[in-house]
């Protein structure tokens, strides 16, 4: 009887595994292949450091960026996640390259001098208001495009404040799930896996996941380069090479004078 009880006790106190068989990691640790995450506190510290570098107050940065003082203050303290429109506006005002803003810890972006590789799951993740962005190629500074892998976690449009507007153009390709892209002019585009969309990102737009699982997309935004700005701000006129020459005024009065003179001479 005693031996039987001892056997039962041994089965109850079976040692728990120290490694998760599904992830290969110890409980409470992050899998090695999980993308590094840029937390709100680190992001906020970068914003504050950049603002102090210019010697600006919150009010001065708000005036230059168009982002409210309250939003900037909360973002700097790590209390608020910024949407794409706000962090791009702040980046422009602070002359802060997007890659420097979202580079991994201890990584200093350098000028693009060759191919830049981002291994699977190694982009820098920042969870925005409606999309969790995994920024790719963040080691290259001054890129004309900003590629991301995004997980759309928004499920509905709450109001006009959900629509994002920023300079440049935008491309989205659906990797999995389904999304709806809402525009502030009332148009709604539904995209399934394999579908893509290209549009002027100055138009207010918002992404929403409509599939059971959160949709995943590949996105690309272009920077507003000097050439793009000049082209958009230039007056609508014909190119110099295609300007029609103005017709020369006809010399009819002079001819008439000569005829009159001839008539009088005859």
C-alpha cells in the first residue's frame, strides 16, 4: 500500500519543462525570431531629444508640425501611440529621418551606399493607432521610400480623426486576410489576399481589418522629395520647349500707306 501511494505521489509532482515546446524558449522570454519592438518610452525619448536639439518648446514644435501640444507632450512621455500622419509631420518639422526615428536600439542609420537586407522578423515594430508597423531597411538614411509590413488591428472607423493624410504616394499589398481602405471622400475599397492599391496619400485614408484574423499587408510610402514638391507647387504652364510662339503683328497699315502713295504719284 505504501509503495502504491509513493508511486501516485511521484506522478503528481512531475517536473514541469523549463522550455516551451512550441516556441523553444523559457517561459516569460521572447522568441529569438520575434521582431524588435520600439516601445513608446524609447520613441518618446527620441522625440524629446530631437526637439531639445533645436531648443524648441512644445508650442514651437506644435506650430511647425501642426500636431497639438497635448499630443506631442503625451508622446514624449510614452503615454500615447502616434498615427502615421503625426509621426511623419513631427519628423519633417524636426528634420529627423524616418529611419533614425525608428531604428533599432544602438543602431545609427547611414547613407545608402549599397544593398540593405532586413532578415525575416528583424524589422523594427512600432504599434500605431490602427496599424502595427514593422519598419524595414531602417539602417539606410534618406531613403525615398519607406517600406513596412503592417498588421492592421483597427476594426472600424470611429470618426474623422481616424483618417490619415500625409505627403507623397502610397502602395499596399495584402499578404493575408482582408481589409477595407476608407477614403474621406466616401469611397471604400475592399482588398483580399493578393490584391493591391496605389493612391495619393494626401487624400484622407484609413485601414480596417474585415477578416476574422487581423490582416497583414506590405506597404510603401514615398517621401515628398524636392522634385515632387516643385512639380506640385509649380504653376500650371506648358514646358518651355512646347510654348507656341506669339504670331507677329501683320503690317497691313504699312502696305496700305504704300498703295496710297503710289495712287497719288500716278
